[in-house]
């Protein structure tokens, strides 16, 4: 167990490694409490992040073409300590779980009518006939067979139930997120060392993914971004909102001296995500103007962190960022100043989006929520600056989970 603190009174104990059975038990209790609060008797999850969250099982994502056909499915009952897991076979990789044998099932193929018919028979044996069922996703085949799958009536949306439970992280979840961050940061040290003119964007991706898996990553959560930023908005990719494009796909483009890279990568450790973002300059030092942008970014981050604590709202953080930026939003119009993270790389809350000011002002931060902060500073002629920091909300402040330098920028 380690104790992590910021420069101040906020302290939090995080285990060095997550205790997976304990994590599943504590999450299960939170989910069942949320189900009771929302009047839900059974919850079916198809989304990978939700299945990881409910069952504690994690797995490498293999062939993307099969990700919807051969995917795990979870069933949580309000009166059962253990979730049910319908798991595809993993060749050469044993399933690590503490679930009892009668809660581990053969895979179900919910993209197909035959698979849904089979699933309906299984559910009839597990779920009471008049139960209220919540579902996070519905395939076309599930919609066609809704009457047989859900004889008591149309299912309700599982998002409010899962979202309520996911908001606060247990110490073991924090441990898994922190370990994912450490793996990511250690892998990025090697990637940054290899950054030079002539290196291709895809070379950086290959090096990062290989090193991350060597260090214990479970899965790569997104296509690594090594975006070369334009010198002006006018020279950048056209967008519908008239602002900068982000993200752009990684290609075989060879990097050139002076290129400004906005990086963004995410992996999982035991099903929990990292989120890494830094700005790098290829084969050169930042100019004085670029250093000034970095210092402005740091001032923005400090202004946001100054109001970050339990009881604060998304609106408080947004207003602090805007005030520190002279009345302008320091984030891209199609993104946010911050977001949550857990079994998905971006979870609720999303701060500063088109969900609106009323949403932001009514979303109150609880102790144990994890937040990714990512202000953006832009000035034509510089390539801009963007980085990401992950913090845990505490009673009187925040605790950092990320610890990567800002090189080549100096703070």
C-alpha cells in the first residue's frame, strides 16, 4: 500500500497491485445498490468496458473484425453476489476470474437471430418473468426478438445504473488505473527517446504497443495518435466547426525537424485504462513562443486544479479555465476540458461539452472520482500545446496519478 499526496492536505492510500476478487465484490455491491435505486432487477451488459467493470474479467482485444461477434456478455442480478459471464474462448490465455463455475457460460452470439433465440432461453432460466431489465446495448437481432428476450416489457437503459456505480473508484480500481498509467509512461520514455526526423508515425505506434505489452498491458484502447499540428488553422485539415482537427489517423508520414506532435495513447491494465497526452517537438527545442504557450497551459491547469475537490462541479472547473484564458474556452469545440476514466478511456463526466451549462453546474464531484484534465492552448505559428493529467478527487483537493515530465518544455 502506498500513500500518494499533492502539495497539501489531500492524501489517499492506493494498493501497489489491485486485489481483483475484492475489487469485483466492492464493485458488485455498488452496482446492486444502483440497481435497487433505479428499480432494476437484472442488468445485461454487452459493452466491453461494462463487462470488465461488472465481472472483473479482462482479455486482450484481438481481431477487431470479430469484436462484436465474439464478445463477452455479462448479466448482473440484483439479488446475486456474483455476475454471470458469457465468455468466448481465448486460445492460449486462461480466463482469470473468481466467479463460480455455474456463473461462467459458453459464449452467446447476439448479432445473429439464432444466438439471440438461445440467449432468450438462458435468460428465462435466470431472470424472473416479471423482472425489470436494463441493457447497455441492443443488437439488431436483439431488437427483432425483443418480445422473447424481454417478456415483461421493453428494457430500460443501463447507462444511469452503470454510470452511477462507475463514478466512484475503489482503492483497487485506483491501483489498476495507476498501474496502467505507469506502464504507459514507461513505454513512452522509450518512444520519446526514438523521436527524430525521418521516423514514421507508425514506427512510434509499433514501438509503443510492443513495449507496453512487454510491461504488462492487457489491451491497446485506441489507435495511438502522433498528430503533426499545422502552423496555422488555415493550413490545417478542414473541419465543420472551423477549428483544429483532432485526432487524425496515424500514417506512414515521416516526421520532420521542428514538427510539433500532439500525442494521445491509452492502454489497459486488468481492464482499467490509462490516458496519456503530451506535446513534443521533433529533433529541436521549443521556441520562446512555444515555451510561453506551455507556461500558459500550465497556468490554466493550475487554475482548474485550484477549484478541484469533492463538492465542486463541472461548471466550477469550466469557469476557472475560461477565466484563466481571458474569457475564451481553452479546449477544442468538439472536445472538453476534462473527462472521467476507468474501464473506458473516457467516461462521465464530460466537462464543457454540448451537454450544456445546466448539466455542468449540477454534476457534483464525489470523493474517489477520477478525472482527466486536458486544456489546449493555441496560437497560429506555434503548433499549439496540449497535455493530459489524471487526478483523483479527494475531500479537500486532488491526488495525481500521472507523473511524466514535460520535456522538451521546461516548467
